[in-house]
C-alpha cells in the first residue's frame, strides 16, 4: 500500500526509552494516517554489546522510511561524543537534515520564570549540518604540555543559503513578520561575514518580511528580557543548540521543547530538544510532552495537520488540568501523562 507511512522508532538512551513509547501511542491515537513502525536498537546498550554505533545496514534500511522518531542519545557508561556524534549527528548529516526547527512556545502563561510574559511563539531555524559540528580537527602532542587541539568551524555558501532561505520561506508561508539572524559577525569575520552577506541577499527577495540582526551575546540577553520582540530566528548550528535550551527554559523547561530535523526532499527526524537525562532515567518521571510535541511536528511534516492539532490540543488540555510530571510541578508519571493524553484523544473522536 502506497499510503502507509513508515516510521523508524529510535528511543536511544536514558529517558529516550521511556518517552518514545509513550509519545508514539499518542501519535497513533491522534492521526488518521496509516502508520507502520519498526523499533531500532541504537544507543549505549547496542554499543556496549557489539561495539556498533550506526551500522551501514541500518543507514541503508532507513532510506525506505518516511520519518525517524527519536528519543535521545548519550549514556554515562560511554565516553561523551561516541553515541551523540556516532548516532544522532550521523543521522542528521547522513540524511542531510539541514533545517533544525525548534519552536520557542509558551503553552501556559505561568510556566515561564519571566515576569510579564503573556504569550510567546518564536520559531528557531538552526543550521544543522555545518559549523563546529562537522568534526574536523585534531590533536597534536596529546597529553604533553605542548598539546594543541584544533576544532574547525566550517560554513559553506550553499549550506548557509539553504537554511536562510528555508527560514524566510517558512516565515512568509506562516504570515510571520520578521526574520532575525543571530551571529557573531563582529568576531568571526570570515565565517559569519558569509552569513551576513547571504542573509542580506536572501532577505532582498522577501520585501514583505523585516530582516533583523542580533549579535549572539545580545540575543541571549534579549531572549530573557524581551523574548516577545523575536519572531523567526535563523542561526548557526552551535548558537542554535545553546540558545534553544535557553528558549526552552523561558517557556517552562526542556520537558516541553520539541525539535524537527528537516530534509525537505529526504528523510526527516523528530525528537525532543533535551537529552537522555541520566539523572532521572529509569524512574518513569520524565516529561514526555516534548517528544509528544515532536510527534505533532512529525504529523505536520507527513501532511496530517489535523492530527498535529489534536496532539497540540491534548497537550494544552493536560497542561491546563495540571496532569503533568514533577518538572512542571505535577505528580504524574511519564506513563500516566501519556494515558491522560490518550484519554483526551479518545474523547475527541
Ligand atoms: P539533558 O537535556 O539530558 O538534561 C538536562 C536537565 O534537564 C537534567 O536535569 C534533566 O533531568 C532535565 N530534563 C531533560 N529532559 C527532561 C524531561 N523530559 N523531563 C524532565 N526533566 C528533563 O542534558 P544533559 O544532562 O546535559 O545531557 C545528558 C546526556 O544527554 C548527555 O549524554 C548528552 O550528550 C545527551 N544529550 C543528548 C541530546 C539528544 O539526543 N538530542 C540532547 C542533549 C544532550
Ligand atoms: C541537541 C543536542 C545535540 C546537539 C548533541 C547531543 C549532539 O545537544 O540536539 O540539542 O548539540 O545538537
Ligand atoms: Mn542541545
């Protein structure tokens, strides 16, 4: 059947193994699409058992899927970077998921630690395939007093242009007003000068949108003091990583921050912004809502905007009823929040 959408489930490590099964049940309840799924065993357990991170056969197999639904990677038993680079970044790079969409959205007024913030709906577009993330560099004279460590920041015109254009296109389609470039062009006078020039060129093609600019240090301040002055943001891989955790904190924490890694012509991947949270893993206390909201982004991407809206409504419902996990001041378990969302969706049918 051609209309079946194949979803690869990659729970990964830590709380990823708790939140993905819960969020997946919610996605299935909300959608009218025919979904077929397969669970992929990737992460610390497989690595410690077999030495493999992302085997070639799995990369090949994933090509036949319509989306990846991912939890998180990273485990205290494994050296930092092995799983994060070897699986998560490998998937983003292999499938050229260049646009990382990260909404900074306030779902309930009192969830923000800020004073006088009533509503917020900012969309971050984080470049997802270049920058300091490419893994170029090396070490000389390791372990000696003369040690040298290099990590290279690489930006290409094509890479910068496609994310900037993607952000402007999205802003135009969604009827947004302003696109802000966040960079450090006052110091990174080669790499971020390229961002500046490309941004100005692309912005000229969208006269209906205001093209704005902030240096990253001032942007961090603005995200706390006046986040409502932002609308659509486009930024680099590293700055986007850091600023979207800050954005999550402004909107009630990592438990609510969703993320889509998009290749508009290929395989896209949906996941929460947060990591594997080893400090709370195996306790069934992790907040599943970030992953549930990533599921909503996945349904939008697959063409089911009704299903996506149902998920969003269900999230608003549990938030308003305070049927939430301890990070949001509630006392429910991860599984219980999932059941509340499912019950709401059943009532909707
Ligand atoms: P983290 O995002 O895992 O956790 C940060 C803090 O937020 C912790 O106190 C955690 O308990 C809390 N938290 C995160 N998600 C939560 C949720 N759903 N519900 C309730 N509380 C939640 O970041 P970290 O501790 O810096 O990293 C832990 C591991 O995760 C590391 O191995 C790191 O490399 C990895 N990581 C993976 C991803 C990813 O897979 N996308 C993202 C970030 C970090
Ligand atoms: C994220 C994470 C990853 C990143 C890490 C785990 C590689 O922090 O998705 O935000 O830096 O992109
Ligand atoms: Mn991050």
